[in-house]
């Protein structure tokens, strides 16, 4: 989500972007620099990622300073770590080829519906970027991911016993939620136009209710619910005999869930007013929540274990290359923020 223009103005009150300081160096990492402009870009992106931004709140200088104090320490750590990974990737001779970037860009434009050159250029302009800027960002991400994979990911292997231990300790992550399968007949109340206004009159409501009651008598009298639904239902589900689901029980309204809990498969609920009509529901099946057996989720478990292990190993790897780097801070307040966040990360905070 793009940050509002007023919010950008408010941000400038705290992190001014005057020409004479736009390339102010905040820190040198093995000779490469991170500038004030770099940090500001990360701060703006982080504020966007927090969700909808109230421009009025950001006009409050104290509120903005508070938000920046919360996000900046981790942003500094990320900036230094990413630069170290990029440096290592370049040392190893990794590069993003023209073909790789072309393929990535084609996929991006297809996914974002930006095949039209004019729309693509407009999107770049909106972000204040050129294709060359985009390529530099993609190559940076490519180098970071390649180094992490080669230095950490490729060296990890997950044993069967590790996967089983994780499964036993996290069974709640592998629960198939309770679900319900229903059939419905929906009788829509026609709308009438009176004095230029659309609405529902009493006679039409009564007629729809009577039609629903008649359908209820038919299906409880022995007629096949699916056939009746296909014949008279006004819902799109009529094409499938009124079948809907399986649906997660947790997604149902409290009232419907309580009603279904008192029913047995095959039973039919009396017509109830639902939205713009009357609905009749038949309970086809109710499946309770069940823990999936290890054998059916083996690959998922292995992926979870791999992810947890990888995160831990990446943290160790970053800690090691940080300790070997020459990091020269030009701003003491930012140095303190950075060091405090690194120390907290080492403790697992």
C-alpha cells in the first residue's frame, strides 16, 4: 500500500531530505556505505508495510518519532546484514544474468497485469523507479538468496527422527479443521420498483416464504433434496444439486453452527430468512477436527523443520560475518540502536 502524500511530508519533518545532506553517510561496512537516503527509503517502506496509515496521526511529530524508534533498530540490522551478504555474493562471483532478469521481469509483468508497456512504465514512475533501478533491486535480492542457500541451506539435511520429533511437539499445527457439507435451496424474494425506489413488498415476501415452505414439505416428505434444489433454487449451487462445501465449521456464523450441532446427517432445517430470500439447508456430513497422521504430512513437517533450522543457522552465519566485518558508524545514536538490536537478537528476542 502506498503511503499518503501527507504522510511523506510528515516523515520529512523527522528525517529531512535536503539536497546538501541527501547522501549523508550513516555507516561504512567493509568500505561500502549506507546513506541517510537508504535508511529513509527503508523507513518509508516499513511504515507502508504496517498497513493503512493515518496521515493525520503522522502529522503529530511525537507519534512519528515513536513509530520510527520502533522500526529503525531492526532496519539498521537488516541493512548491514544485507550489505554483507551482497558483498560476499560478489566476492564469490555470483551475478544475475540478462536471461534471468528477463524471465523474472516477464513473470512480474504477467502476474501484475502489466504486459502493456504504458501501464508498466506508469507503475515504475509511481514507485519512482527505472528498469535499471528495478534490476539492481532484483540482483541484490538474488545475491542475498544465493549466498544464504549456498552457505546455509545447501548444508542442511533433515532426518526422519527430527521430523517425527517436530510432529510430536507440534501436533496442533497438523489438525484438519472440522468441516461441514450442506445442500441448500434458496428462494429469492423479487424486488419491486415503487416511486422510483427498489424494494420488497409484503406480498412478495409472503409468496417467497410460502414457496420455501412448500419446498421444505417436499424434501421432508421424501423427495430428493438435490432434485428439488435443481428445479426451484435461485442459488448458483442449484447446478450441483444445491451442494455447498465442505466448509470449515469455524467460518460459519455462531447461530448456524449451534443449529447444525443439534442435527444428524440427512436432517433438514426449516426455512429461515437469509439475505434477500429464504434458505433451506440439509446437513450432508459433519467431519470433526482430526490430527493428520505423520505419514500424510511428512513433507510438510520436513519443510517446517527445515525452515526453523535454516532461520537459526542463518542467524549464526550472519553473526559470524558481522564479527569479521569492519563496521564504522558515523552516527552514535544509530550505532547504539544497532548494537542493542543485535544483542537482543542473540538472546532470541
